[in-house]
């Protein structure tokens, strides 16, 4: 039985190697839009890390696809990914020192409130290794595919962009105004030092490809999610990155 099992394994390995040799490798590029959002979690929810909605940003990647069998391949990729989220409307912000001085010592609120726009813009370089499955459609130049795998990410830049003008209040019910006239919130702050520089997560895609003479063109939709809380300070709460993606691309077939 051991000899039979060994022979079976040899046959499977030989078939797999033959499949891989018959299939060609690809190098590709793809780009499109990222639709990210910041999700809150854990026990550290507060008015600052909740209430985000999706924003839009660019997303593009380069990759190499190495076939293992006729339908299965491995695909390392390097991706530039926009992350973050936005809040528009009445919301909380940390009490500035000049407003804290308006209260008796030790009685200044943690947050003040106003009506303005706020957008967290974060950009990452993501290095992923995806397992890809491709299924040709019968009697067609088209094929469908799915890929999934882990990624490691490096934070490239992070900014908090605010705009608009509003009265400032000490309470969310707008019963305690602290200003006599609207104040400007037009500002951009670099918040990279407030965030962890790295992240780990998972990503995946579903797509359709059209085979052409030199390779294939494709359209795909997918997403990614980061497992690591992005804030350095637990007092700021807990948020995780994540985005839906829509991309078009071209893969060039290597070899003849």
C-alpha cells in the first residue's frame, strides 16, 4: 500500500508540473478606485472613532502571476491603497487648550461639538500573496477568477482634513454655545505619528478576464481589511482599515 500511495503521489506531482509548464506566467498592472471606511471596535468606542462613512481614493497595483496548475496560481503583488473615512455634519472634536481655559480647573469636557466636514486620508503600500483560481468559460475567450490571501502594509501618509465653519458647543444637544459667531475649521493636520506604521490583513477579488493576443484584460471587484488597530494611543479608541475596490487591468503573458 505504501508503494501504491507513493506512485499515486508521483503521478499527481508529475501532472501538476506538466500543467504548470504548459501555463504561462504573467506580469500585470491594475488600477481603479478604493472606497474605504474606518470601522470601530473593541471597548474603546468614543465620539471620535465612531460615525465614519466611506470616502473615495485611488488604488493601483503591480503583480506577478505564477501558475501551479491549469486553474491555480500564486500571485505576489505590490499595491498602493487609499484608506480612511469621512464625517460630514455635527460631530465631536478634542477640546483645544484655548477652550479648556474657559472652564474651571479640571472641569473642561473631553470633547466639544460643531457642524463641519472631516476626512481621514491614509495611504498604504500593501505587499500581498494571493491564491488565485481561474475557470475558463466554455467556448469563449472569457474566464472568471477569484483570489484571496494575506497582506502586510506600510503606512505612507496620513492626514486629517477639516473644512467649513460653525458655532462651537460644549454639549451634543447644542444648548451650551461657547462662541458668539461661527469659527473656521479649514485645516489639514499630519496624523501619521498618531498611527501604527504597519498593518496586517486579508484581501480578495472576483473578476472576469478577456484573453487577447499578448495576454488578457480584466475587470474585478474586491476588498481588503486590516486586523490591527491603527491608533497608537488607546485613548483615541480603536479603528480598523478596510475598503472595497473596483479595478481594471492588463496582464502581459511571459514567454512564447
